[in-house]
């Protein structure tokens, strides 16, 4: 039941991950993916939830992936091992050979999460507190960011709230080519934009689309998901204006947090007064500087891990994956 599923997050979780929302699961189903929504229940109380995606691999085997989950009621975080054991037992009955998980916390005393994998979703992000007023939000920004927002406001840009797939796709292909990053298939973005949980903002100069941003809302969190722009109009500073419009939209929707969803991880420094230190050569290095200008606070999850359900089959799978990459 959608209301039962989503309301559990609203009542038990501080920051609600959109990847675990019922609406995001519906997007995955629309893409043809097989999902299940699992709950761990004790004495009638739900203590954890996990929206998992099943992926078929070699020999008819499959694995289960829980993006930004499982999510555990913080009162039961000491039950982490038992929760995982229950999930693994269930997934074994589904003939999964491993469970890919992205937990929100890591119990250092537990050895169940000891096989680190390549991160699927970004483990580091910036969170902006939306309880602040406009003056506070602006005051917390880097002076250059604040200047660029005001500059864009003077350029007579029109911001559209309509969902326009072709407009977004055109800008996204230009951005991907320019910044050398891979894109999802156009059909993925089509399914995303079809969701009522997703919003699109597009900045126009006259009839020319100059920049676009996609957001998703779940519970108390408004997440900046995708962004694209036309480099020919970079002097208009439209991406800065769209971020500011997105922040205001998040507030209007009653959200407590604005999630920038994806920055380079912070590098620990002896001098903690240095601010947010990161590797500019990281794959998110380019967007990190842009996002940092808006004054968010760094938030780091443990990352992506694989829990083995069948060790032998997992070892075979890893060897065959390496061989396939060679050819």
C-alpha cells in the first residue's frame, strides 16, 4: 500500500531517500524492471524497509540491489545484522547470488558489510536546510553564487514549470557531449518525467531554452536530480537561477531539506577550518564547486556494498565479468 509504505519513511526517517519511494519504484516498473518492496516486521512494528531491484545476470542467476537502502528505523540500528540476515534469507529463496546495498550508516563492529563495491549512486552530497528564510539562504551562499543569481534575474529569463522531454533531452545531449559523461537512454528520462513526484524547470531567453533542471520530491526532501545547459548562453547564468528557483519550490512544497544529490567525497584534512575539501579530478569534481556555492552542508553515506548470498556463484560471476571486459 503506497500510503503505508511512504508514511513509514515520513514518520521514522530524518532524510527521506527518493530512491526508496513508492513513486520511484513505479518509474522502475515502467522501465520494465522487476522490483519488490520488502518490510522487516517485529511484533507488528515495521523496523526496516527495502525497495529492491532484481537484475538477471549469467546462467539465469540474479542479484538484488537496494538503492540508498535498506532504511532502518534509527531505534533499531543495533539490529542491523539481524535485519540483513533476514533479508539475505529471503533473497536466497529468490535465487539471488548477492545483495547490493547502500546503507545510510555503517556499524563498525559489524562484519556483514565488508565487501565494498563501486558506488552506484553518489555516496556524498550536500544538504541545504530549507527552514531558513530567503535572506538567510542568500547570506549562506558564496558571494559569487549570490552575484550570479542576481545577474540572471536581470537577464529577463522566463522560467517554465512545464515538463518538456525534448527540450530537456536536447540540452542534456549537449551537456553530456561537452562534459564527457554518459547518459541514460531517452526513454529513462521520459519515464522519470512522467512521474507526479518529478518537476522540471527550464530557463528561456525569448523562445530559446538555455538551461534545464529536474527535481524529485519525496517526503521532507527535495532533490536536484539532473541538470543541463547550453554553453552558448553561459553568460546568462541560467543554471544559478534554476537552482534558486528549485530551492524556493522545495520550500513551497513544505520540504525540510534540499539535496544536491552527488558531489565529490570530502577529503579529511588536519585543519578542519579549510571548508569542504575534495579532489577536483573526481568524476563529480566539476559540479561540486558549483553546488558548494549554494551553502549546503556535506553529508557522506558509507557507499555501495555487496553481501554474498552464494559465495561460489558470486566468484564465478566476478571472474566472467572480468573476462568479458577483456574482449
